[in-house]
């Protein structure tokens, strides 16, 4: 009787177990498309994937925040654009009122038009976005209760931090725009209204008109600041979006399986398993599984 070395059976069984394990792993990779589905599969790759995922989440949060902040700054700029229009009209009326040729009723009519302009400027100074006042600093208080109430917001500034560490101002101190001590926009409008309300041009009207011109320059300058902040946010958001795309691709490459290679390896493993079973059956009259 042909005797079969028991070691052959034991080695064959061990190899079959190994091939079965490989087949299971390769089948799982082919099904999920992932080479690394748990930290134990590749600790270094899993750790790197976690770091990438954290950075992707941070960038995504910034992109969403930047979008809202850009809209807020654009709302503020739109309001200031309207302020420029209103103040330009007020300056034209002021020049007309100081030329010395108008009647009392004409001057009083100018005062009424200036009052309407001033009230619109106050309304624009109280512009809000998503329930917050864009010219209130960091305060939730309405900046101007009236044209003569004074500024009720604060002068604090909030900043947005970009993924590269840049800080961008996202709030505005309304007092520096509408009631600055050097170029008091609302104050000069109030003074011009008073200058013409009595039907005579006050001697201070020219001074008040010049102050209004200076205030308009301040508004124009602030629009430039807003544009710079908006552009910086937009650029940072584009950078973060690009980084998300690159990190996502890198993360996928790190943990994803090469399905073509996996399919080839799986086919090879299955062929080896069948060949080993055939060989074991051919040399052993006993079932190989008696030794497994």
C-alpha cells in the first residue's frame, strides 16, 4: 500500500488555509474597492487617511463659512453703494443751496429732500444680514436708533482665519463710516438740513458741505476695504476647494484597492487553491480534510 507522508497533508492543509484567507481578503477588497478598511490593514495608511479626512473637514467648514461671509460683505458693499448715491445727491443739493440765488421756499424744499436722504442713509446704516447688523461691529444692537441718537454698536472686529493662516476682517464699525469725529456723515447731513430749514442759507452751510464731501470719501475708502476682504475670502475659498479635491484624491489613492490587480490576484489564488486540492486528492486516498 502506498503510504503518504502525513507532513504532506499538514502542509497542504496549512497552504489551503492560507489561500482561503487570501481569497477572503481579496474578495472583500474587490467588493468594497478598499485596500484599507480598518487600521489593522495598514496602520500608517489608515493614520494618514484620518489626517487627510480631518483637513478635508476643516477646509469644507471654511468654504461654507467663507460663502456666508462673502455674502455678508457684499450686502454691506451694496448698502454703501446706495449711501454713495444718496450722499452724492445730497452734495448736489447742498451746492445748489449755497449758490445764493434760491428763494426761501426753494431752500426749505432742499431741506426736506436732505431730510429724506438722511433718513435713507440711517436705514442703510442699519442694514442687516441673516439677523445681524453689518455696520454694528460685533454687537447685536441696532447701530442707529435715529439720525441723532449716536452709534449704539461697538468698535470690535471679528476675523475669519483662512486655511493658510491669513486673518480677514469680516465686521465693520459703523461709527467710523457714518459718525466719525473727522468726517461725520450723519452729523453733516443734520447740519445741512438745519442750514436750509429756516429758508435762508446759514453761514456754516459751506463748512457742513465740505464735511459731507469728506464723509463721502470715507465711504468710498471703506468700499475699497470691503472689496479687498471679499476678494481675499474668495481666493482663500478657491484655495480650500482645490485642496479638498487634491486631498480627497490622495485619500482615495491611499486606501483604495487596485481592482484590476486584486481581480488578477484573486484569480491566481483560486487557481492555486484548485491545483493544491487536486494534487492532494491524487496522492491521498483519505480526505485531506481529515487532517485539517
